[in-house]
């Protein structure tokens, strides 16, 4: 380790003692990878001691996206977070947010870094960043996620680095940190024209005078298990692959498709697995996370390269891949999420976006964040960045939830994250609705007939027909009171949809 860092080495408890109540902290972490694991646990213990003495001790936590139990879980359990943004998937955190005991700001992931850089979110007191290693010459190798790490480092008054020896040294060279963004009105175009192109450096730039502590740890990332694709997921994947094949035949996209973006989760992985059996070759990905399905496509030779900001592997995937991660160094690029989610790059590359949803309405509006319009699940994440700016946006879900007791195709969504203007395709295991160029009433007919479950299709047809007769306007006919009654099933049955994160 470089001498400038070596004399700042201390324990997690000593580093946590540097954090003051009310601090605004930017922490590393994206979908359970690359998040700090020692200092947050020590901070949770410090907060517990403060609360036992009757002292108020809460902090504001900014990350790249979701983290792990040593961070979100530990701090939520002791009531240590006043504000959380921009995305979370921890059940305790979610419970506190929905109980009104923790503030939560849900942001598009492409907005977070620039909101901090512009000063919209106030001063950043501390950056707490996990890294793989500090080399003898002072260069710092990032960890398994990049997220907003460089922004936290650039903007924070003080920096704490967690050096995690469990992260493989073979990650060196996989990252691409681009430092040419600048602030308006002096921003230049980002000259990225291919998913695997590299523009910057593999190393984080750390201002030595602001490094307050270096903490050693050896705890592995949280690896989230994925379910084996069930019959419904396979059918969704099949509909999407058939649709992409038809787009190729029509000459709208090349035979190698366009760069793919895939949200996190079981259905998303099922689509990636389905591509193994599909006819498409020489695939690329410009996405947020490297999942098991993407690695398998590389292993089979179907995918040439993938660009992301983090890994999000299953326990089996991590055990298989991480010991050999150096073999993928030239085919995987990990970038800052300000680049991985950049609207201009997404549009330039023509990314095909595939994301999950909680529900869609018959006109093509999508709810991907809330139950009953008021209870947050995880957050919008990067789905809006890709849906609004991609070549096409595909949203997918089973047609029912809670063992068939709830329809995910409804007359009107209870919360709108993606308006009908940003949704190209809706797909369930029942079928696929291509909504491009259709009027609202044309979309409604297609969504009802192609995507809704047969058990709910007659009721949806009846609603649409009566709305067409009785509503004042005929462009997007609705009966507002009746459309809201569809969501009362959640309240009557006490159901909550499973975590989509």
C-alpha cells in the first residue's frame, strides 16, 4: 500500500467514530455488490449506543442503487437513516419508509450524480467507498461496482476507503472511469460510440488530502439467488425472442440485434437464458448490471461484450465466475452509472430496454415502484433512463400476482413511473402487445386481448366498453371511480407483491 494511505489505516470502529450525526454520506454499492461492509456495521453499533444514551443520531445515505444487509439492513434496524436515496431493496428499510419513519427520494439513476454535482441535494460530508486494492504506487482499483463512487469522492469533504481483500485482484483493468463530463454550460459530447469502447482510466482518482481513514475488510458481496425460470417466465422470454426475430425480418434491427439492457430479477434472467437458444449471434449489452444470464451468453459465444456499472450475480454465479474474472477483462467494462445510464449514449447506441413491472394499465402506462399507489417497493432505478431513451422499451411481468388473485393488467395503474409515451411493448406469459404508433383505444384492445389473464379479460373488456360509452372524453376513456376499485383487492386480501428487486 502507498505510504500516503498506510498511515491512515484504522479499524471500522475508529473510522465510524469520524462520522457525526446529521452527516450526508455517499456510499458505494449497486445491487448488492461493491458496498462497504465494515464501517456501516460499526456505525450501526455507534448509533445504537447513542440512542441508549438518549441522543439523536441519524444520517442521510446516498448510494448507487441497492446494497446489502451490512449497510441498509444494519442501519435501518437501529433507526439510523433519516434519508435514503436513490434505490433500495432492503425489507427493513422498505418497512420504515412505508411507515413514514424514514424519508426516501426515488430518483432516476442517471440524475443522482449530477444532482449532487449541481448542489441540488446539499453538501456531501463523507464518501465511504469499497475498493479492491490500493497499489504501491497509489493507484486505486475499484470494486465490483462503480455506481456514483467517483462523484462521492469528488464532492465529499472527507473520504473513507474500505479495502476488501475478498474482491479478486483480477478486476484490475476491467473498469473504465471517464473524467471528461464537466458541468453545464461547459459539457462536451461523450465520444462513446460502441458498448465495449473505453474512454478513461481503470483507476479511481483519490485526493490524498481528504482521505480520513483506510479500513481493511474481507467480507464478500451479497449474492442474490435467482429462481430457475418457471414456465411463465419461459413463455415471456419466448414472446420477446419471437418479437425480436420479427423485427430483424422487417429490417428494423440487425441480425445481431442492438445493445441489450436488462433489469434485475428472475424474469430478466429468463430472457437472457432464452437468448442462448435463440438465433441471434454477436450480441452486445449496454446495461446496468452483469447478471448470470449475460455471463452464460459470453460463455456460449453468443455475446461479444457487455458494459455495465456493477455485477449482480447469484451465489452459484459468483462462486463460478469470480475466481476466473480475469478471463472476462477484455469483454466486460464497468463504468460510472452517470455513463452507464447516460440518456445521450443510450439513444446513440439504440439500446433495447427490457425491464420488469408491477402492473400496466390497458393504455400502456406502467407502475414499477408502488403497491396500491402509496407503498414503495424498491424504486424506479435505471428503468426510466433506458425506457425513455432506448431504441425500444419492453416491460414484462406475469399477468397475475399472488397465485392468480390479482391482475397485473388493470384499467388504470395506481402509480405511474413510465407513461404510455415511453412504453413500446408490454408482455406477459399470455402474449405481447406492440404499442408503437397506436392510439389509446387501439392500445387498450391489444393489451386486453394479448396480455391479460383469461380470468380477468372479460372484466377488462367490460370496463373498456362501458368507459367508451360513458366517459366524457373518448380519446382515453376512463371511469375513474371504478378503475380505482381494481386496486382494492390489495387492501381486502392484505396482499403484497413479491420483491421485484
